[in-house]
C-alpha cells in the first residue's frame, strides 16, 4: 500500500496516553472540461474512534476533518467537516468513516494539501496532521489517462454529488489489499484528448491484470474495445477475482492506435490473498519448486510447515487447509508451501519463510505444551 499515507503518530502514542486515530489518505487526479481536479479520500478506522457514553442506548462518534489546499503560503481552498456515526445496539458493528472531497486545481501547478483529523469525543485531543504535494500533469494535446480509482461500490446517480462521475456514484475503495472476502475488483478511469490525437477517430482501449513480477497478463483478466474519439471517455469495469491466486499484481489501463501501437499507459498495484485459489490443484500443478529451499524440506515436516500458517490466515482459510492438505501428496504440499511464500515475497520467498519460521520456533518454545504447539495456543496466535 505504498501509495497510501498512514496517519499515525508513534511518538504521540508512546509519550501521551491519548487515543490516536488510524486513517488513510489517498488522492486521485481527473481532468474535466472546466479544468483539472484532485479528489481526496480519507478513511478513518472505526476501531480507533472513541464513542460517547450511551444516551438512550445510542452511542455516537464525532471526528473533525480539516483539509486545506495551499499554493506556496496562500490558502486557495479548504473544507472543514464533522464525520458522525451511531451505534444503536450493543451487537451493532461500527463502520469506518469516509470523506471524499473534490478540489479544482490549475494543471501543472504545485499545491500542498494539509489534512488534520481530531476525535471530538476524546478530551483535550490534539489534531493529527499530515501534508502531501498536489500536482496534476495532464497534457493539453496528447492522449491521457486519469488516475485509476479503485471502487468499493457503485450505483446510477439520481442526484449529482461529490461521488458522481459519468452517471454513476462511485464509492472509493481506500485499500490495495484484497483479502479472501473480496471476489471482485472494481475500478474506474477516464481517457482525455482523443479527438485531436486520433485523426481517424478510432483507437483501442485495453485494461487488464498483470503479474507484478513477470508483467504477464493473468489469464482471462483483460478487456479490449475499439472506441471512437470523444471529449471524455469514461471506463467502469469489474473483474471477478475469485480464482485469482495470491500475489502482487498491476491493474493496467492503456490506449493503442489502430495499428496496435501503445500511446499511453497507466498502472496501479494491488495485492491479492486467496487461499482457495492457492489450494487449487489446477494452480498448484503449474508451480515448480525444484532447486528451491522447499526441495530440501523433510517429508515428515511438510504438514507442520503448512499448519503453522494458522495464526496468519483467516479461520476460513484454516478450514480449507484442514480439508485439503490431508488429501495432498508430498509434491502438492511442497508446491503449496513454495507458492504461498512466493506470493508473500516473490523476490525472496526463502527469506520470507525463514523469518516466519524463526518466529514460529520462538513461539513454540515460549508457549508450547505437551499436547499443543505454541502457535496453536491463544497466546501464541496473539504473539
């Protein structure tokens, strides 16, 4: 999640006994007939928010968000809002707070965005402040692609609002990690300046998922369409990633001319964790582990090396491991182990495994019993 900015002040956490808000800030650039805009997305995690004492059974939260857009020392725009939520029943889950803002900016000019957040339910709470540079760099002549926006959900627009684009309300997804419960990846981008660039008004729009390691397109995760030039071409798409194996990927959007020559390309990276696909024998059969650290593992240790993953995968994935591994041959077990750690660190899977095994050995020594390994205990899992 390198493109996301984690708002967390470690020193304040250590030296002050005050709750800190955990939040992510992201920004995307778009171009409009009226000029360039930057959209800011702030998500504040519910488990870091302080809720008020119950009032008639209702507990509420209030977080103040201040955004200031500056050019040099001058304020050119700002927004101050109070995000609120309520919990009416003890069994209710609180949801993350989300703020989306859209600021017009001058293309190719440098701005600074300052964001301050404060939990109003925490007495004497101090603002947590972060800043980032804002710069759009759209060409006025050449074909361009906007930033690619990951989307949590979308619906047809009934009344124009800050989420509206091209007839849809797009709720942004402020994460590039797709855990097992995600079965789809949804995204949106726009294409600009196709009219002056393509004389015959014909061009090709492609978007696909590629391996971050090899840059190979992943199976059927790709779409290509011939388009006609227009002022702004919006693209909203959904890929079913239920069978996409764990790993690091790029989501790629590109424009090609009628001779299929690349004109412009835009990428964003994301990570997928999908134990169901990882345990598929169809996928495992293509995994080669010869000459790797997995080949040297003793056969009677393979089960243990798989079961020790329990603390770092979900309950659903644990059940998958229980049901599948006992049916596997030694070869499939080795293929799974190598595949898992290669997905965790495709540059050095052996180092990733050895680092984790050191922790497992430590936990087994600290918390193990005569009948249970340390990683199977509650204290071991928490560690």
